[in-house]
């Protein structure tokens, strides 16, 4: 039996060019916004929306922002700093905004903000924030280069500087964990 997804993968792969323009791209060019009304299927027995529902929306919006920047397939490599600040309820309109903060050789950090609107009252609340790292992929599924991010505003420059600090912290944590694994294995 043939792979039922093969045709879909081939169609998807044909949409992405093998040669991507590697000149710097404005951060604003990756901006993505999604709005979803929360329904019963999104909630637990108390009427609060599951954190996993919000995480899925965050990952989806961030993935679109990363694809807009890289103009290639991307995969989620990590989710950092996912902070839930307030509950989300059935009936709330969730707005997820994402934008690439910075890019490195094959990876990009995407910042995401989640707000909700109570449609009946017009009240807005900031309910979650996250930073995700995505890796661009070539047609064979291997990491591929991404263009640099051009920060055009003071806010984008701040976000880019903060992204670089977070990247440094991720790399230091990875090294420390590898060292601890080596030390633990040698005991």
C-alpha cells in the first residue's frame, strides 16, 4: 500500500523554492494574527480553556510567522517561556499575534502574545506569552539557512536584542546539561 500522505508532501515540497533569497527581511514581514472563538470543545469541566488549546494556537501562529520569514518548511524546535497570565473562558475571542524576533543560521525565535476579548463586554486581557524556536527545512528534511531579521523599529530592535540573550541562555543551558550528563554517567 502506498503512503497516503506522499502526494500531499510532494505538493507541499513543490511550493517551496530550492533557492531562497537570503537578504535580510523586515521582522514585520513575518507578523501573523489568528483569532479563534473558544467553544465547549476547548474547555475543561470548569469552563476554563485548556492550556494545551492555547499552546496549540501559539505553535500554529508562530509556525506561520516562521514560514513567512524563511519561505520554507519549518519545524518547532523548542518552546521557551510559555507564561499563562490569566484564564481563558468559553465564549472568549482569542487573538494570537506572532512575529520572528531574530534568526540565526537555520533557526528563528518567534515571539507570541495571546490576548482575549470578552465580546459581550468589550474587555481585553493579555493572557499568555511565549517564545518558540523554529528550524527551517529543505526538501529532504534537513536544516536549511534562513535570512537575517531586519529590525526597523525600536520595539523590533529591543525584541531582537532580548532574543539574542535568550539564545545565549539556551546554548549555555544545553552545555550545562550535557556536562551534567557526562558527570552523572561517570559516577
